[in-house]
C-alpha cells in the first residue's frame, strides 16, 4: 500500500515536469525506501534535484 502511494505521487510529479525535459529524453525514476516517509513537497524537491543533475550531465 505504501509503495503504491509513493508510485502514484512520483507519477504525478513526473507528469508535471515532462514538458521541461529535453527532447527525446528518457527517464527512469526509482524510489528508495526512505521515499515512503517523504511528503509530496519533499518528493518533488528531490525529483527536481535529480532532474537538474541529470540534465547537467546530459548537456556535457
């Protein structure tokens, strides 16, 4: 039940950010067990940080 809640939250968060990803980008999101304790805002901030880091690496 907790895993599904995290999955639904992450799916919604990613959907909000899809238009900001580079053209042709592929994305795999993996939640660690600690994600079950995080609220929606924290998951969003963590996802934003991960997407920023991945975008920087891709542009190198």
